C-alpha cells in the first residue's frame, strides 16, 4: 500500500503544481439558474440544463408519478426485467423527434458511445473522428479494434482526403463528430458531412448531446440546415432534456443490433422509470414550443454582442484565459460578484486554452446576462493590464 499511496500522492502533487488538480464542490441547484455553493447563492452560467426542464413542474410531476408507481430503480438490465414500458414510449418519442425509424435508450451518454462504437466496428474497419470530439466518443473508439484516425476539427477537406485515401483498404468506416462541440460551442457541418460520407459508403454518427432541444428548432444539429441526415444520431437526456440517460436514433435494423449486442445495454441496469417519464414530459415541452427552445441561443448572443465576440452558434460561449491559473482566478473574481462560471482546464481542453465556459439558459434574465458580460469585460481588462 505504501507504493500505491506514493503513486497517488505524487500524481496529485504534480497536478496541483500546475493548477490542474480537480476537487468536487457540493452544489445544490435551487431552480434552473440559481445554485447554493459554499454557503452562497450564485447565478450559474455553468449548467447544461439549457431549458431549465429539470425544474419544470410538468417534468417533476411526471417523474414523481412514475416513482410512486414503479419505484426508484429498474431492478435489472433491460434484457432481463429492467425494460420498463416507459422506456419503449420514450424511444418512440425520440425516434419521432429525430425522424428515425427507431431508438435505443442507455443509462447515460457515456454508456451510449462506449457501447455503440465497438458494436458497429471491428477488425479491418476504420474510425475517423474529429480532433475535438467529446471524450466518450474517443473512449468508445479505443474500445474498438478498428483503426482510429483523427481529422482536423470541422475540416471537410481533410475528412474527404482521409476517406479517399483509406476507404478502399477497409471493410467499413464510421465517422464520429459532435453536433454541437461542448467546449467551443460551434456546430459541425452535419449536412455536408452526411453527403460526403454517403459518397464513400461511410457511416456518420453525430453526438448531439448539446444540440437537441436548443438548435434546429429543438430537433438538434441534424436539422439546423436542410440536407441529408446522419444514419446514426446519438444524444443525451441530461442536457436540454433535463434528466439523465442517453440514446441512439437509427434504422430499426441498427437499433435491433444495438439492443442485442451493445455491452452497455446487455450488461447495464435499465434507466430508472422516473428518468424515462421525466424525459417524455420534457420532450412534450420541446416539441410544443420552438420559440422557447430558441431562447438559450438568444441569451448567448446577447452576451457575445455585449463583449464584441463572434455571434454564438449555440448556448455555449468560451472566453479564453490561456493558463489554468488565470482561468481559476477569473472564476474566483466572478464568484465574488455572484456568478458561477467554472474554469475548464487541460486535459479537457488543449494546453494554453484554459477558459471559462459560459452556458446560457432560457431562464436567465437578460439583465443578469448583461451584468455578467460587464463583469467578464472587467476581468479580461485586468488580465490584459
């Protein structure tokens, strides 16, 4: 045990010296935008609950009703006794939202990607992945015996070059990208990528965790522009949908394969019934109010306009500070003014690109957004001085 303690202690000391050690901070979410942290109430601009649906009365009521009827957990994997009827209802709703034949629900977005990718690829196959793709897309790729090759961020020319060079030498090709990139807030050119992949008989999968509910009229990144849709649309229930879980929308044959072969379905406990019920109620809101779904981006653009930044493409706006130390100092400065904006540091982002990642909710007051912009301008000015 002495060597284990020495190993852990040495790692922690090295991270602390570079301002990269991470610690958990108990945080109670009071509503869609206010949190309790460190004995204070703060306005959070670091939450992915873009529509505030985790606190929506209809969503909470649906979860409470399911909890009372079905209990707190599903009890087993979906293929044993954990496939509550609400999960099938949720899958039908997700498939309808995404214009797909069928859907499969997972316990989380991370479980979805680490299950889908190894199920669809194997020896002799090729995975092409955007360099800024989410960590769980990379994790799923590493679980597959397929060759994995990175393409430059949102670079269609580079993707086309790799497809031209490598497609003939492999059985199948899976192309992976975020729909909305979680740390930069920019969008993938989904329609153009789908068209390019189709010409090479490559399968495009988008991770739409940060797109569903807030772009494309609430339907996600595949619906921002007209054009072909990816055959594989993955996402989560934990951002704009306001709950917990993940999903894949695809053809019925693909979904049937996933349900019988994806290890994170076969060997993982099914989604709690209350989570499924909450997601169904959240989808009712999303499908019924496109104007409400547009509010997070409107708030984000109010912020970028006030700071003279490029117009936000999504509810996510990064403000760069470079070093981890500078980003942490900026976070502390904003906390003294009543704002929570958590510093994002390596390895989540590249060295030298530590930032505050601001996320905007439909429930944020415009006045608070503008007050935040003024505070950020002051923090940036002090850093420049």
